[in-house]
C-alpha cells in the first residue's frame, strides 16, 4: 500500500494552448498605446471633455486592435477585432444610462428621505414649504390601493387566459394568445382613456382609486397571462396524464395537480405584473384625479399615487417640489425593486425545480 | 365473499362509457373560456368606446383629422369653428419613434451579441439582471432623469452635430433652441426600448443551431464571420420583429416624452430643433383643460394611437413567431 501511495505523481498538465507571457506582449503594448495616444490626442487637439475623450478612446481602440490582428493574421481578423470592440462598446453603452440613473436617484432622493414622510401627507403643506413638512403618505396609500385592486381584477383574468391557452386548448387559443401578445404593447395612455370613457363619461362616475386600478389591470393582464402561460407549459404532461389516468376530471387535475405544481411560477407572474404597473403614470393622470390629502376610501373621492406625486411635483416646478419629485422617485424605485426582487426570488426556486 | 352458494344470476350492466365531460368539467371549461376570451372582449371594448366617444369628431373632421395640422378649440364668440388635426402629432410620433430605433437598436443588438457570444460566463448573469432592471424602471423616472440629467449633455451633443453636420437639412437650426427637441426625446426613448429589443434578440440568437456555429468555427471563421454567416441569417427576422416591438413601445410612450419634448403643431424636418410632436403626450397635455368637444377629439386621437400601436405589434409578433418556429 505504501508503495502504491508513493507511486510517481502524474505529470502536471500543461496547457499548450494557454497564452504565454510572450504572446500577451502585443496586447499589453496595444492597450498601452491606446491609452497613451488617447491622452496625447485629447491633450494636443481641440477635442475636449468626456465626449471627446470617449470618442477618441473608442477610435484608438479600434485602430490598435485591428492593426495588431491585421499584422498578426489577415484582414478578416482585423475586421473581427473592429467588430469585437464595437460589440463591447455597445454593451458598455447600456450600462452608462442605468448607472447614471440609479446614481442620480439615490443622490437626489436620499436627502429628503426620513420616516416622517411616510406619516404625513401634503394636505397641510404648500408645495414650496421645506421638505421637513409634508410627506407622501397619501401617495403610498393610493399606490397601495390601485395596485392591490388592479391585482385582484387582473389575476383571475390573466391566469384563466393562460389556462385557456395551455389546459383547455379551446378553439380560439391561438387567437387569444396572439391578441394577448399584442395587448402587452397597448400604450398606457390608451388604457387610461378607455377607463375614462367608460367609467367617467358613459357611466357617469367620478375619479377614484378603483378607476385607476381598472386602467392598471388592463396593462397587467398581458404580463400575468404570458408569464403564467410559460410557467404552465413547463409542467410535465406526465403529471396531467397521471391525474386523468386516476380518473380525475380535468377540473380536478388542473386544480389539484397542475396549479399546485406551478404555484411559485404563478406567484412570480403576478409579482412581475405588479412591478410592471406600479410605476405607471399616464393612465393614473386620467383616472384617479389626484389629491393632497390621504384618502382611505378607494371607491370614492380623488386619490393619489407615487407616480402621480412625482408627476405633480415635477409639474409645479419650484425648487422644493422638484426635490419632492426626486424623493417620490426614490420611494417609487424602492417599491418597484422590492417587487422585482420578490419576482426573481420566486422565479429562482422555480428554476431549481425544473433542473 | 363468504358465500359462494348463490350464483350470480344477472351480470351487472356495463358502466356507461361516454366522452361527454362531467358537469364539473363543463363548468370549468365554461369559466376558463370566459376568462380566456375576456382579453379579446377588453380589446374590442377599448376600440368600441374610443370610437363611440370620438365619433362626432371623426364625422365632422373626416380625413382632415389625420392630415390636418391644427388643434384649435372652438371660439364661439369670435365665430371660429373647432379644428382638430392630428397630422403634425402623428408625424412627430413617427420621427421620435424612428430616432429611438436608430439609436437604440444597434446598441441593443450589440448587447445581445455580447451576451450570446462575447461575454465571459461570470458577466452574463449580472448583465442580464441589469437589462431586466432597466426594463422595470417606470417611465416617469426616465422622464425626470431625461429632463434634469440627460438634457444638458444632449444639448451639447446636438450643438456639436449642428456645428459639423449642419449642412444636412435635418440638422439645420432656424433658431437657437436646442432643448426639448425630438433628438433628445429619441435618445430617452432609445434607452427605454433597449431592454425589450435586447431580450428578444437574445432569445432569437439562442435558437441559432449550435452545429452550424461549430461548423463555421471549424472552417476557421473568425467570431464575426461566424455571426455574419450563421447568426444573422437565422436571427434577422427576430431582430426586425424586436425592433418593431421597440418602435411600438416608443410610439405609445407618454410621460417620459412629455417631459423632454416641446409639443408644436407643425411639421418640421429639423430634429435638433425644440419642436416636435407625440400623440400620447399631446393627449396628456390637452386632457387637463379639455371641454366636452375636445375630449371627443382626444378619444379619437387615442383610437388612432391604439390602432397604430396594435398594427405595429401585430406585424412584429408575426415576424417574431415565424422566426421562432423556423429555429
């Protein structure tokens, strides 16, 4: 045994394809050249500022990498290097606005943030009174009402739609699927106009949170329906057939087997729908009326909502109201991110099961 | 079982076999069908109620509603009749939508290529997360950011473009007003449509057959040559469909455009000038102080917007579905 253990150790695997330091030399040189030449060009020509710097940097990166691979191989390799740089630049361009957005939201929003803002509304404060007065309690409550009611309206319709497409496979399944897909592209303002036309003009009601919820529900249904459809399609057919083979009716198969198996996915679809509509502004401008005081009754009287609060304070245009708008954005983003993270959390457990 | 004495005299009649669903199933199917068809009903109701409430304007304006440039309320004391023409706003909507596609789609497709073929494994997940986060940001937030943060930069870029490319008519400037231009609205919209175009392009790219990709590499193709020869021919339909979906979103965007675009009832080809149009933003703009007649005109405008976006979405989805089936 001891001899076996002391048997010659296997040779350490060499990786002949791995780049040796010598091969990295042109790349390091190229990177250095790009950086130095960019600074030189920006320093000695009229091109100035961040814009000039980034344009020159991108151009120099393209020229250097293309030159290096052109010399090492051929023109095709040079073209490949050019496009590689462009693809990386495109990916970087996506990050810039997002980082700027999040940075500015936190920078401008966190200043006025305190727990007091969740306990006060704007009924006793003027728009230009300092941030320590007033708050957004009314907006938080309004958002809560509209989103909850929209969820109550849209969840049954959305899930029934997905059941119709996947389980019942009715005569119009293809048509419904197609229209629901198209419905997800309806402009939010049109949903608001529709509710205004029906609810206010033709039925003669006045602004309230329920009307806003109706408009949000129209926007939420496609999200819920499409995500649930994907989830239901992932449930193995074996489960359904097992249920039917045991003599269960289709109703019992769906209710006792399919839906419990898809539960976390269905929850994800609802939360995704909430995240989709929680920040919608345009339909609420036409339906909830707006209010500065807290309105605890969602079925009568004007109400507010976080996006509405942002919109209104932006529109007022004085210095503190703009600060309030950023504060509203900050709170709104927190709400959206909570739902977003919840959706990803539930979605993740679903992935594990699928594996 | 204990008695084997009494032989069974009559065989029990066989259980009736039927394909008729049970009562519970009938109810279940009826409920599900009703739920499933309700989205069709909602779409039909949207079209009906917008037409119903805007009918008067459609009738009185006729084709002028689509081609006219004026949006004037009636002034009875001065004997002026109302005139509602959506032409300028429709044109403006199209301009900012196209600008958004021109700015956004190359970046989105590049990002999708990056995620599919260039990015190292560890970067893929965070990058996809970032795109998802972008898709979740509400439009009012983009509006505020666009107005306060992007606009100063974008004005500077617009001035540069005008300075060096001003000889091209669309970059000409009749007045020194660079803020709130279609150019800036297009930039904001481009950022807003990047997530959807990226995710659809990525889905389509993921369906490219792996054997073709590997065959291309085995023949000595560079990465770009492979993408050009294999990925683009397979995914072009999906990319076009994704771009159209993005266009549909851009056409219907309301709040973000409202904050960064100056609405002017005129058709101008200069995209850097502070004068543009957007049907959706116009509806919000006019809604507050609209009287009953103007409200009807706004309903009619909403119906036009509804039809346009629905048509764009239909075509986009047909293209995407066809590409997805081919893959």
